[in-house]
C-alpha cells in the first residue's frame, strides 16, 4: 500500500493528526479534572464532543459530497490548529475549554467523513482492507506509545505543550494533504438544493437493505460499547477485585489484540463483503462481554480482552471497507457522517443508561446487556446480507 503515493499522503496526514490528538486528549481530560475537581466535569467533555456530531453531521456529510474533499480536510485541519493554539492561552477557564472542545469535535465532523470517502478513490476495492488496516494500526500504536508520554508531559510542563503539539500536528496534516490529488466527485443525479441532498442521504440509509442493516448494527454496537468501555475500570475494581495496576493490564490486553487484529485480517481476507469478517467480530465481542460478567479470574479477563481488542480492530476495518466498497462516490460523505451519528448517539445513551444500570443491578448487568446487544448486531447483519445475496440470485 505504501508504494502508492496517494495512499501514502492520506495515511501520513491522518497519522500525524492522530499523534497530536493523543497528546490533546490526555491533556484535556487532566486539565478539566484539575479545573473542576470532579468526574462530572470530565464526563461533560465527552458530551460536548458528541454534540457536534448529533447536531451537524448530516449537513457536514452533504458538504463533503458537494465540495472538493481535500479542501474540506485541509480547512478542518486549519480550524482545529487555531483552536488548539487558543487553548494554550485560555486553558485556565473551564467554560472556554469546553467551547474549544466543541470546536475541535466540529472540525472532526467534517474531516472524518471526507477522509473515509477519499480512500476508495486512491486504492482498488480489493485493497481497501489492507489500506484501512494500515490507518487503524497506526492509530492504535500511536495511542499505546504516546499516551504515557502525554501524561508525563502534562505532569512536567502542564497542558500548554500538549496543545501546541496538537496544533502542529494539524498544520502538518494540512501541509501533507495539499499535495493530494483526488478525482472529481461524480454527479450522477441532479442536485436540487443543500437540504434536499441531505434528505436524500437519509432516504438512502432507510431504503438500502445493506446500509440499513449496517446502521442497525452500528447503533446496537454503540449501545453496548459506550458503557462497557467507560465502566471497565468499575468491572476491574468491583467484579475482578483488581488494584489500579490491574486495570492497566486490562487496557494493555485490549491494545495487544487491537494491534494484532489487522495483521491477522490482511492474511485472511481481501473481500470486505464476506459476512463472517464483517459481522463475526460483533459475535466475538459479545461473547467476551458475557465472559467478563461471568468469570472473575484475571487470566481469563486478559485473554478475553485481547480477543475483544482483536474483534474491535478487525470489525472496524472490515466495516469501513464494506461501506466504502458498497457506497457510490457521490454519497459517501453523507453515509459516513450519518454512521457517525449512529455511533455517537448510541454511545451517549449507553453512557447514561450504563451508569444507572450499574448502580441499580451491579456492573455485571451492564456487561450481560452489552454482550446481548452485540450478538443482536451480528444476527441483524448476517440475516440482512444473506437476504441481499438471495435477492441478487
């Protein structure tokens, strides 16, 4: 994949901004906690970052389909660079930090669907899994390698240097993207207006059998993962009886699995339309959640979470590849933006309900429910793809 100049540029731009995001994410959480002194204050950052997706993603996707995607990505990078720089000077005001966090997320609402929509124009369909694997692996390795460094930097020098690194990463990403050439977006339908185009994207998801099944699967997975990911620390302390160092081991196991997933995947499959490799990871992750709720032995939890990381990474790669291969170039921006809405909406509901469920019935109930939701997502996907194949025959 790296022999292809266009892919190399897109990969380098996304990886550079991910490096900066790691520093900013760690610093932002620590800064808000220092300013507010409460877990609620930190949770509010998550809500503030989700709101732009829920409010603006359908319109952002429409712009991505109407404007040159490279310019959209560059504009999003420059906006986020300016906002990251501003945090260096206004980072002592919690309200201002929340406002900037909203703006940074707003930039991502435009950048992410534009980047995902651009990849199929740079590689062949049979290369999509390998191409997405390269981007995913770089993101996971960046998180594993740089998050501890970001924590040490915050402890030594405060939040300013971390936000400076984040701003520099966005500027580097924009500079790399300036040399990226993409074919013109085809316009096979008559555009009747911005809001009409946005509504057409919604109708596409409602009427296309495959996209509808993927959307349901995405929502069910988000309803599961939002709570189980956020409350893993509670599972570690209350169910597994682990010290803080044990929680770190659990996170490490997920990271190992997430790194290995794409390496295994690219040796097994190149066709993103195979149901086993698209929806099978949901089944694996659902089984892991059920095992975590049932067993209390640390070795079992570590093995299960490594499998969870593997399922998460392989599922994300094949899911994105299937969307890219199955969606027309002129509608990809709207499709990816709407799938972001499904994910973030499900994640927000999951965080709210998961906390209440854990308080009322215990943390085990959260993981039992999460496992059931993931298995439902797998069933919906497989049944839809089988029906689609039968209809084609």
